[in-house]
């Protein structure tokens, strides 16, 4: 059974940092690209960052230079290091992967709130 479990969210002041984790199980983690999405209240879910199976990364323009996506294939875990956080980064953050035959798996999400 494919499972993605996010953790690491919380309340942080503007300019602060958080590291999100996504623990994966039920599939061959090292073989698949992984991504982070986020959804703010009243807005559509948007792609934040994606990392290929080989470790290549791409980012949304809004987070370039502030967020870093990474993966540890030995631990079946993906990370999102978020620095210089802004109030507009407030959202529920989800990890996602697309498996063979186009099956999409999502985590349950973790809340990130940036506020003073």
C-alpha cells in the first residue's frame, strides 16, 4: 500500500525556517520523481518543487533561492528546507508522486503558518 506521510509543519515568524519531511512507503522510492505542492486558503493547489529520481530539482519562481528540495533514497524520505519564509508561504504543504500507469499518490498534508 502506497503511503506518503508529511511532517515538520508549524507556526514560524516571517524570515524564519522550517524543514518538511515526507516519509514514503509501499513503492520503490528511489525510482520515482517526487514533488511538493501547497494550497493556501481559497487558492488552487500549486507546485512548489519537484525532484527527479536522479536528484535534479526544479522550483516555482516564488520559492527559488529560498526553498531547497532533497531526497534520501536510503531512508525513503523527501525533504523541503524552507528559509526566509514569508506570510504568503502560509499553506498546507503536500507531497506527491506519480507511479506507473499514472497513479497519483498524495500525502495528507502539513500546515505551515508564517505569521508574527
